[in-house]
């Protein structure tokens, strides 16, 4: 029996590489011209320099505040063009088509942040519904859309509800409106047969988001998985949350949509727990996160009649492991209920090689006005300096392909 505990990492890689290899840079960068490859080389080299990333982030924030000329153009030609699809859905068309040529789907992600007003929330909701309408009938090219609940409602309200604090009349109205927006998005996804991810957020509001996500599943996942919740496996209780969600779905006779990720707010989570004096909700170490992530993969494959999975990961070992689990359970590579996903502009060696081997793969393709998606871009830059070896891995792969092309 293949399990992450009975096979060592080297054994997992060796077994999986019979089906797919993430070392093939010719496949990984086939869609990149020589000029694009040089640009990637410089970009990932820069993101290996922690001091440069720190200085650049502060400089860009100041430059945008001061409305310095050319700064938006510079960002658009560098970070933005690499990690984002464009400034609008229409701008994303080239990225959608280019990914599709490589057998990779697009996850349209409206990444505007900071519009924290009822009018702003309504505008964001309408834009998310536009992504759903664009994806209609395009299950290969655009297999998923996505939204953050904090993009359509006040984060403080989500926290207050999780803490079971009483709401005043204005807050009660805001809560009703937030629930309405979530329902309108999920209803649009259901009516257009487009799968929708509800993104994961910080633990102090994630309980409220979980409740909303599972309510929507019970309502709209009766025939198939349309609504997916996101489980950040660096949170210690997520594996049990997955198992409970499965039990409730069996009881309620609906399907569970699950997007598994490792997580994105570790430092923020630990700092808040320390400041407010409550137990750290995070896993004690990365090994524990990896263990639960892989255990969740196996649980989803074991319960595949009820669970649809998207493995959102840049981790090569977990990606290899999922291919072995699919083989173990006799799941076809193109089974519509099993997807791999990575971020646009990252881990092309995983995405393109999986797609070339026949697996379902999608990329998160964020879009929005340059200034409005700066928080997203800054997170990508920060992640690539903090993820152990990630930017170095990207840099080395680009370097390897450049050398191969010279031969």
C-alpha cells in the first residue's frame, strides 16, 4: 500500500517519476520565448535578494502614494505582467489562451483589495459574477472561479460572529447583506455550472467562512461539487474539519468541494496569538503541515465518491504523492473531480509537466488595476523570499532551461 508514511520522499519521487517528472524544463518553459525567459531570470534573481525585496516593497508603496511618474508602468512591465493576467477580464484573454495551449486551465481571480464599503462590496460581487459568466461553457479553459469573503463583507464582522458577540442593528443588516452576496455568487456559479472556490483567510474569521461555505455546499452541491471550501493545512484542526465536512455531506446527501493549500498567513497568525494570549492555532512545524496535507490528499481520494479535490500546491513531493494516490485508487488522470493548481507565474515545472502527462491542472490568474493588486504582488514577492528554496528553485529551473537552449 502506498502511503506517505510507508514510503520515503525519495521513494515517492522515484515511483511517481514513472508517470511524470518535474525536472523537464523543455516542457515547463515551452511557451516562453527567449526574451521572456531572460525576464524571468532577472525577476527571480531579484526575488532571491531579501534586502532588495524589502527595499523595493517600501519604495513602491511610497512611490504610489506620491504619484511618482512611470512607477505604475514599471510595476506593470515587471511584477504585474509576470504574476497577473491583466487589468480586466478582457485583458486576461491572452493568458487564458496561452495556458489553454499548454493544457492548463485558468482560475479567474479578481484580486482587488481594500474596497471596504457596502458599495465597494457590491461592485466586487458583480465583478466576481462576471468571471462566472465568462467561464460559462468553458470548463476546460476556465474550470474554476474564486472569491474572498472579505472582498464582499467586513472582516471585523466575520470575526465578531465567530466570537458569538451580539450585533447591533447596523451590523445585523451588514451580516444579512454579506450572506446575500455569498449566496448570489454561489447561485450564479450553480446556474452557470461553474465551480467556485471560497478562499481561505485568517483563523479568527475562518470559522464564519467555513459555516457559510458548508451552507452553500448543502444548497448547491446536491448534484455535483460546485462550491469548494479552502482548507489551509498549516492550521492544526483542518484535517478534522475535512473529515467532519465529509460526515455532514454524507448525512445531508450533498458533495464536498475541497481546495487544499498549506497556508499564507503564518507569521500574522502566530503574532496575533501571542499578542492576544490565546493558544497558537498553527501546526507546530512544517513537517506536521506536510503530514496533514498528504493525509488530507489520501482522505479525499479514499472518499472520492463524495469529495471533489483541488490540490493547490507548489510542493513537488505532495504533487508527486497525489499522482501515486490516483494510481492506487484507479482514478483516471483526467477525472474532472481531481485537479492540481498553482499560481500564475510560479512552478511552471509542476503545472506544465502535469498537464503534458494528462492530469487536470489550473493556474490562479489574478487581475485588476495595478495599484489595487499591489497587496497581492507584495505577498508574492515576500513569499518567494520566505518559502524555503522556492525562489531559488524557480531561478535554478529558468537558468537550467536557458543553458539547455544554448546547447
